[in-house]
C-alpha cells in the first residue's frame, strides 16, 4: 500500500501527467459522443427500414460494429444503411483500434510505468533526511555493508546512474536512488550535506570525481573511498577523502598475519585510543597445552586474551580455554603490555618452514612483499612473469599443476596462501592442496561472504572475505572514526554504561559468557582506565569499552538496551563522527 501511494503521489504531482490526463478525458468524451451519435442514427435508419429496436440494441450494434466483431445478428438492407455501417466500421477502426490504444499508452500507461520506476528508484530524498549512508556502487562490499547497516537500523541508499540497473537492484530489495554520481545536483537532491557518510566504492577514477564533486557542496560530510592502486591513495586524499581504503593491501597484510610461521611475537592488527589489538601464534611456545588461567599471561604481561582462532574458527576465550598447537591468540593491551608479551614469548619460533603463495596478482604481490619484510622464506606461483621484485622466489606455471607445486616446495611448506580473485578457483585450489597435504596450514581469500563457509569445508584453516573486510572498515569508521580490522567482523567499541551493570564487580557479571564481549576499558570521571581488574567496581562509570564480534555486540544490545542499538548507538555515532571530522580538519573550516 505504501509503495502504491508513492507511485500515485509521483504520478499526479507532475504537470505533464495532469495535462495528459486532461487530453485522455477529452478524447474519451469525444469517443463517447460519437458512439451516442451513431446509436441515434442507427435508430433513425432502423425506423426508415421498418425495424423497431431498443436504445440498448442500438448501443450494442454500434459497439459491435465499431470493434469489428460483426456478429451479423442485426443488419441493414438498404444502401443508406449499408453505407452507414461502413462509416461506423471505419470510424471504429480509427478511434477504437488505433487512436484509443495509442492515446491510452501515451497519455496514461507510459507515464504510469515511469511513475512506478521513479517510485522504486527516486531521483531525490525527502528534505528532512538525516544521518543516512550513501553508496555509489552496488558490489560485494556494498552488499556486506548494507547487511550491517540494516542490523543497526541505519538508513542507506545506493546511488545508481543507470535507471534499468537501479530498477533491477530495487527489485532485489535494496534502497536505490537514480542519479549521476558526477552531477552536483544529484548530491543536492540526496541531502548529502546531512549524510552520515558517503562511500565511494567504484574504481579510483570514478571515486576521485565523486569525492571532488561532493566537496563542492560540503566539506563536513565524511567520505570513504576505495582504490587498488597505491599511487591513487594520495590523489583521493587530495580530492577530499577522509579515509582511503586499499583493500588489496589490507587483504594481503591480513593473509600474512594468519601465517603461523616465523617468530611468536605479536602482530598488531588495530588500535582504539591507547588500546592495541594484536594476534600471536602459540605454536612452539610453552603456552601449548595450557588453559588461559594456567598460562598466567594477564599476571605476567598485563595483556587480555579475548579470543582464540582455531583452524579458522573464532571462539570466545575464558579461563578454561585450552591453547593448542595451531591456536592464534587475540590479545588486547597497551603498548607496554605487548612489549612484555614479546619479551616473554618472542624468543620462540613457530616454524621456519617455507610458505607457498598461489597467485601473483595485486594481493599476491602484497603477500610476497609482507613475507619478505618478515623474513619468512617463500615461493610464489604465477602464470605470468611480471613480478620483477621476486624473481628469486617466482615459479612460473599453473598453480593447479602438481609438478609446479612440487617445484614450489609444497612437500616441505608449512603454509600455502591462496590469493586469486576468483572464488571458484580458490575453492578448487584449497581442496587440491588439502588433499596433497592434510597437515598443512591453508589460508585463502574470498571475494563474496557466501563462499567463506565453502572454503572452510574445502579445507581452509583461515578464509578472509574481501567484502567483509571492506564493509567492516567502513562501519568501524562510521561508528567510531577508528578502524579495527579482524576477520569475521571482530570490533572494539565504546558504549554508554548500562544501568543494569552499575555498582557491580566485573567478575560478578559473567559478562563474557553472556554476551561474547569483553570489557577492556572504562571511562570514569573523564579518565579512561584500560584493562580494568576483574575486581573493579562499575560505579560512577560513564562508558565502557568492549571488544567482540558483530553477533556479540548484538547480544549486548539485546541484553542491556531493550534489544536494539538505537538511541545509545546513534548518540555515540554522532559524538565520534564529530571528533573524526575535527581530526580531518573539516570541522574547523565550517
């Protein structure tokens, strides 16, 4: 009903529609007059031939003749009657069979179809639209981001230049607006100056144009743009981007972080104020075989173990969690805490075995560079010969060729990293490598979220999604102005102190088991206290800092904020976005 109302509203508000309807009514009135005139003449001629028919019969004969049905049950016998029949027949062909359909289509049906299209893909947003998200391209990152935005009830719209594409996307259930992204009028109609964020997720050339166009209208609205070219980062920043995401670089670095090889030192993956989030392999360290309680890591180093990666599955850590050979610990602490951890565990080596990288594209090149920087031996397999910087490590050939894999050292390799951008290829290579080496660590990338589960079934220990990485980066910036990037959407966030927790000890809350989140900091009387002791009393605390997955965060809001992250989340969002704009320098210009 709402959709029909929007169609009717658009249909009747256009001046051309009102003019067309007037013309259609005039034509219908003229046609009706002709039908009535022919009915009267029918009676006159019938009387002339000695027939006596009712007025209904006259109307019936006129319509049957004009529509060319011609049942033949009523006919004239005189020449004048037959001539009249010919006139009625020709008039019917012209007005009923030609002009009426044409007029109806031109003056009513076509405008109605246009109204339907515009209702599904409008060209402008209501003037009171605020704190909405505008996305410039429909792709895997956009789909993943929209799923998160829906969860937290943020308004969003996809800005699509092509009307037919916009209608197709609308039919899939997404909110779409129609307009050219390089036209300032488009952004004016979309209330861009009041938007929460604009996501320019096309290629770097289109994104540069989008950012530059938006900056003509507003210097305050945050803009996040994408690129896969290092040289384009500075250009996009010059155009006015608040944040530039190079997903190829991010993906390559993230894949290498998952390698259980080299030193057992921590690898930093994100920061939140003074907190540092890192990952540390447990292989070949004294931690293997111990529970977190028996490891005494918190007492010895001050770090907080919030989760454990186990064969690609993230699980919440508690005091009874067992550390295994292939475990990767997710640790949170200050810089000083992590240094203590490295002093304690950095002397151990997880493995010196080589790594095999399959695919020498943009992500593969980043992986190779990162492995080289970490001094981890590796071989990279690619069909091309364009990796000039890695000629000593390059094996030219097909990654699916057993002899090529043997030449690359698949028999002795500790880890294989699969980097192509085609999910079908990656699933095939994952299954192939798992059959060749059941004991080897396999790390694979995916473009689409839906293929993560398939990659794990094929044998991947870790599978990272391109779209999840991009959407998490945007949403983290949207809600806090900070990026904490972990696979599967692990986030760190600050929220208002729930009343249900006031006056209680952290140790009495059973907080981690109930929500999946970990309290890693509190804000009390304007002071941020990091890594509070389990015996810390939550009194006179204004905010708490939590870390957890997206699902854990949803559990938290359900338990402590009436089921939805609405007002508290939006208030927090506004505060953080203002701070983010101040950091970028735009707020001072206003």
